[in-house]
């Protein structure tokens, strides 16, 4: 049964990292009425606020879309996990909390592609605007913004050893990966405030919900965007067992992420014409770029058996250590529950042709057999190498006209020789770090892949078999000036009125690091452009 609801100025589809930012900024003045739709539930579960809690909810389909890729040809035909947040705050509510912006060169490259206003100089003010950095404001950082950004509260001995080992291998120390340069080893800053996760739901949406001009509907699945010719007029969505229609008097803003934004556009008749027709969807516009160009970070991990019972594995499996961790967090907001499991990193140049870091090395204070599993039964930790600028590109395509069916996700991991060569070099660098005295003294043995994996051919096969995503999909509604670009530099869908995409899917290429900070920046900048255009039209 269809039911009309009242009209709004803006409809924001997806209350994730970007959508919560828009909901806050567009309602600040009190002049604009905003509807925010989210397919997932409210973020009331305690584990959504405890930094280490993401491990508890990682495989919970109530809070995670729990997608999988199509079989990956270069990864032994495996279906690789493809998680995405399905809750207020989106992936910022279930991610690993690492605050990395990417390199200045990433954004300068966006500008070089013709995207005016997206150089590092242009976007830095928006990174600073978002931040409430506990170190205070300087030329690179902001204070007083909505997003809590904090130093690691406890410097674990394994993380300290990892940083020292990197230095022993000749890599520089870096105390601010988001400062003047990214290269080097140090502790990550995190999206936390006083030991509690600072998701966009907490940082941006919570203060905005007191405003009368914001209406939030959770557990509301958008089914299609409504059009009058080439003008977006509203959104149809499912909520409470009903099909509802919301009208947008100014704009429809798609903020559903790199998988769901192209899915919604395709379901609405915007996408590759043959694909849409094959599912019986009337074609509004043949836009082959919608869902194309999927770009994601792939990583390899090495598991080490630790000499001392000081890992998260031990705290999870020993009741006494576990009780101490609970008490440390409950009383002081410290200890394992307040430490992101990945707390230190080392950005390195692995490929000979790279002028800036192309591999992000990290240490995780736990080990697991497969992502999403419970921790191993032994004292273990993991060191990882992530390919920062993958050349490989894939796609996202609907499998059905039913919006409840997951799309086909094909990142095409390791499709190019340079991707394979760079990640192989990164894994070999990891092993050198593990043999450096500072880290080697903590290691009994390498468990996976183990000492028998010693040739380049064997290591590459291990990377194909055991590597996975770091959950940073982007570029499926790419910003650009070429014929397959989906949005322009003001994030407007090309050829359409009153329709924008404002999320990680608009990135021309993945940034060199974790994507959450850049997604928040995109939404901050997008909000300014939306309000500027509304003022100019008034």
C-alpha cells in the first residue's frame, strides 16, 4: 500500500559517514527541512560506541550489510567479504577508527583530472573544519569541530616494538600521518573522544536530532529515486511494511556509499542501458559509468606467534585478563577496549617507481584464521601490508530489480602486474620488519604463511589465497570530466537537475589510506556547495 508523506527541501538517502554530516550541516540554519533515510537501525547497541566493539558486531547482519564479492579471478576465484555499515553512522559506526586522510598528492591528482576545487589546498579547510583534534589546531589540523580525533590512549608494547623495528629497518619516525608528510612509522590517530567512538552518528547526527527541521527514519530502504523528466523530485522507500513516497522541493542527495549509491541509481533507471533493460527497469538515462570504476584497497597479512601473553587473543580467552580489560575500560576508558586493534602503522615506498608511499603497513594486536572469526587460541598478533593505490578497477551492478537483493560486487583485485609487484614488495618489507631486533624478540614463529613460503612465487600465491579487502571501496559514481564520469565537480549527477551523490563513491580514485576521513571531508565540502547553490537560486 502506497502512502504519501509530507514534502521536504532535501532528502538524504543513507545516514552513513557522509549522510550524517549533510543532515547536520543542512539543518544548522533552521531554514531547510531535511529527511534522512537509513536502511539500518538506530545506533543504540553499546558495542557501537566501545572502540573495540566492532569485532563483536562485524558479522551481525542487523548492523552490517555483510556483502561478498563475485569470485575474484586473481584471488583463486574466492568470494571476498565486502562489509558495509548498515546503521546510523554507517561504516563509521563499525570501522577500525583509524583517522587517515590520504596524501596531499591524492587530492592534487583529483584536481589535475579537471575537478576544480578538489586540490589538497582546496580540501584541507574541510578536513580542519570537521576535526576536534585533541592535540589542538595548527596549519594541518582543526579543533572544535564535530569529529573527535584522538591519540591512542595506551601505547601497547607490541605497537611500540613495531615502530622501533621500522626505524631499525631505516624507515623514518612520523608522529603525524596527516601532517606535512605521510611517510614513516608511528601511532595512528583515531576517531575517538575520551575513549568512546566518535562515529558521524555521534559527532554530527546526535546534536542535529534536536532540531525540528530534521526528520530521521531508520530501517527505511530506498527503492528508487523519482523523476519528472531529468529532474529528481523525490524518493520511494520501504518502512514499517509500507511503501512510502517523500517529495524533495530542492534536491535529492544520495549518500548510500560505494555499493548502494550506484545500486539505487541503477534501480531508478540511471546506468548501463543493457543492464537495466535486462532487469525490466525503464531506462531514464544510459549512463555506463554508474557502478563502473570500483577501486578498493587489498591487503595481505602475516600472523605471528607472540612470546608473551600480551595480545588481545590472551585477553579474549583468559577470564582474568578479560576481567581486567573490562575494569580498565569501565573505570578509566583505557585498556584493550579503548585501543583500536590496529594502533600503529608504517607508510612505505615499496615499488621502485613510487615517489610517495604505496604500502601501508600496520600491526594488529590479535590474530584470526579468517576475517570475522573468533581470535586464535594462541598468543598471536598480525602484521599487514595494504596496497594504497591499486590500478585494478571493477564494477557494481544490480542483479535484480528487487532493491532488497545485494548487487554484484566485482573489485577485480590484483588485476594488474604493478598491483601484484607492489604488494609483494610490501609483504617482503613486512618480513624484514619482523626480523628487526625490536619486534623479533616478541616472536616465537611466523604462523601464516610460515617459513616454508619463501620464494616470490609462493608469497604471491599466499597473497592471492589469503589476502582480503580493507573495506575502502570508492569510485562507483566517479567525479570527473570524461564521458563516463557520473558527477561533476559540484557532485551533481551529469545531465540531471536536483540530484547529487555525496559520498566515497565520487572519489576519482581511492585515497592513500583509510577512507573515512576523506568521506567526511567530501560531505563537509558538499554541504557548503549545496547551500551555496540554494542561496544563489533563491
